[in-house]
């Protein structure tokens, strides 16, 4: 019995290490492709607490929990700090990416050690789309992957201002050896398998 507990703890520690390494690699790749040396993405909580939009007009601010807020909060701040809007609350950690035109934002929420989901926000509106939920309803291949006991649905990076690279990493009953699959989501059009380069 003790051996099973040790195995479980070992698996959780390795999963946390994998998630941290993955987020770091995604952010480095996004930073390398960002124009004018500006990063389009950040991991929260982390060394940075803010992320400026590519056009410099909006900021994403991460607020850590306190006695009044039990969860981390992602807040959108307008020019000169005039308007604030709470976009997302999370418990563990998130990866946030601006679209190149500053009109959209993705937040991948690593809610549990066994799952992650991605949300798409449109600036200037209250539009919030749970892309994982939409994929379950509209794409049979993604839905099958997300039925595994471990399923990470991640917005990996922006390909254009309207197209997102999606990574689905899953293992469990449906995929005992694990599966890494890539898809593309086009705003207003939906999901397609990733185009091989």
C-alpha cells in the first residue's frame, strides 16, 4: 500500500515538472516569434505579473490570492489604468497569449494535474469561448482524446490574428501509450487537423 502512495506522488511530481517545462517551451517559442522584441505570452503566477498587448493599449494583470480572494485573478486593464475587467480566476497556473492584432486573448488554465482547458476572449466584448467544450461538441477526434483520464487541451500559440495552434496531450484508457495531437482553430470557422509543414 505504501508503495502505491509513493508511485502516485512520483507521478504527480513528474506531471508538475512536465507542465512547467511545457509552459516554458511554449512561451519561449512565442517570444521568439513576437515582433519588435515584445512577448505575446506569459505564464502566471511567475516572475512577471503583467502582459502588455502587442499594440500597447491594454494590459493583462495577474493578481495573486489574498484574504478576500481565494483564487488568482486575471484582470484586463485599459489605457492609463482607467477600466478594469476581471476575465478569469484560476487555482494553479495559466498560460496567457495575445493575438498579434491585440483583438483576442487565450488563457490555458491548468486547473488540475490531470487536465487543462483553453478559453478565448474577444476584446471589446463579453465574449468568452471554452474551446475545449466547443471541441468536444464539434470534433470527434478531439472529443475522443479528451475522454482520457489525463487530457490537456492547450492553446499553444497564435498562427495568425484569427488562427490558433491547439495541442491536445492525452493518456488513459483511450490512449494508454499517450497521444500528442495538433489542431488549428480558426475564429468563426472551428477546428481542423494541423497542417504539416
